[in-house]
């Protein structure tokens, strides 16, 4: 596939296709049945030894679930608000994603104190083995405070959403309550040591070129 070929030639952060044993799938199915299936908005008590992003991506790929990241862990109902799609178009909607790691990034950035832009991208490519996932994450290099804070991932039914500006972006134009939620910390994010740092004075094109083509993840290199 051409998309897969091109993405593999750039220096994205990547996650391979999910490969779970029958036992592991059963473990995830049990958590889904206990906390998500009935949609009561419960907090998932996660006791699996597998990473949370794998659990969430399994639900996304097999249970028609979408996810949304936030640092507010007490949201009972989401209401549409004006936001911009990945393409820049203004919409009034509740946003969700079909990629857990992308949502984790937004849930964990310390938005109360952080100053600067969040530069990011998320793509998927269908292969013979499943979905391979590609990422770009970058934070303001000049910011000297704490980048991270604990967050929460909310789970939604895909049937209430429509496609947003890109494949992994979804929007719901009415009020919606989450099926369930799961708390996360920076230890749950698989690329914590690989996030790029950019200069705010540099264009997005320049930072993408530095990272994806030249494989320079820090702006001063």
C-alpha cells in the first residue's frame, strides 16, 4: 500500500499492529463487559499487566468505541463547544479519537500551566496484520515548567460520532455521556522519552521537516 510505504519512509514514532493472545483478548473483553458495555460512566479499575493504550486500542478496533482525553476526571456529560478540526475548520462539537495514544497526549499535557503550541499528528495504515499507527508529538522547548499532569480517558460509542477533519478525528454535535473512563499518568504514555521540542518561532513545516525527514527531535540540533 502506497500510504504504508510513504509513512514508513519518514521518522514517525510508531506502534505496530496489535498482536494479542486468546487469553489477553479475553482479559480485555472481561474489562469491557464489566465497565464499558452497559455505559454507566464508571471508572475502570485496570489490573491488567498490558499497557492501557493496548486495551483502549483493542476496544477502538473491536468494540466500536472512541476515546477523548481530559485532565478533568469528573465529567458526567460532554456538551458541544466551538473548536477547530485538524484541518482548521471551525465546528461546534464534542471531539473524540480512534487512537488512544493521541488522546493520551492531550490528556496528560499540563494545560493549566503550559505555555506554547502543541504540535502533533496521528495516522494509521491498514496492513495485512492490522492497523499500524504513526505519531508526531512536539512541545515548546522554551517552556521551563512541568509538562505533564495526570489525566483521564473517556470512552464513547462510535455510533454517535461522524468523521472529523482526518481519519482518526471524530465529532459529535449533540450532548453525550461517556460509557466509562480510565485514569492515566505519564507512565502510561509509550513515547514519553521521544517527544520532540520545537521553537515557537519556527513554522510547523520546519519542525515537521526537522523531525520526520532529518530525524532531529530537538529544535537546537
